[in-house]
């Protein structure tokens, strides 16, 4: 089962992704982790990514898609993966579809975690204090949410048209939300 986790920063994708991964045995992949590993291991794509990162630029889609393709075509991913934070754009989603089609696979579910903006802001500010993250302040949170709306929200329509979108109320305890996820996935 190939599952996409969608939602704005602070919506609980990572937390729920870890829970789903443990209960299903499916690997959870995030582009941030893939980029860090590729750079650390000096893989060809990692070196290419590093050149953009060192210049303060966003890593282009073709590099990110290349990293994801390596994972999706691995033996570990043969029975499915959880994609956390990827795809971020419709173009990236179409690239994932092409890779999966070549392996006779497809996205079975796109879980969209719905959380009100005031709750997201509260969570991110609390995380900033707990994890001593200077990048989670009100101004950066507003920017990140605006980027999410602009770039990622179109994915909601994309997956809705494909009839794989599952909306999850992302407010409540971690376990309550995990129960909603299990119901949405039929687990």
C-alpha cells in the first residue's frame, strides 16, 4: 500500500506517519531525511542537492524526484511506503505516479490532516520552545503556511479527483487521531 501524508506544517504528519509505519511495517520516507542521508553519504544526487543547498537555493524537483525514485524502486518499497512531505506539488505527484506505474503500483490513499490555523500556530510555537527551534516563530509559520497553501493544497484536488483522498480531523490526542487514520485506511 502506497500512502501519501498531506497537511500543513504542524498537522501531525510525522507523528502519525511513525504510528502507521510501525503498525503496517511500511517504511516512512520523508524528503528531508532522504536529502540529509544522500548529502551525508555523498551520493551523486546528494552531491547535486548539496550544491543547491550550499547556494541557499531550493533543491529542484528533478533531484528530489530522483531520490524518491531510488526509494520507490527499491526492494524495501515493493509492498508500499508512506510518503511524508512528498509530493509537495502536482508535478511531483505526477512523477511519483509514473514511477509507480512502471512498477505496477499506485497511490492507494492520500491522508489529508485538517487542522485549523490557530491550532497549527500553537503547536509550532510549542514545538519551537520544546525543541529550541528558532525557525518556528509566528512570521516563519505564516510564510510556511502560505507556501503550503500555494504549492501543496492543489494536491488535495488532485488526489480527490483520483478518489484516494481521505480527510482526517487532525485535532485531538495522538491516539484519537491514530484511530481516525486506522479507520480511514481500513486497518
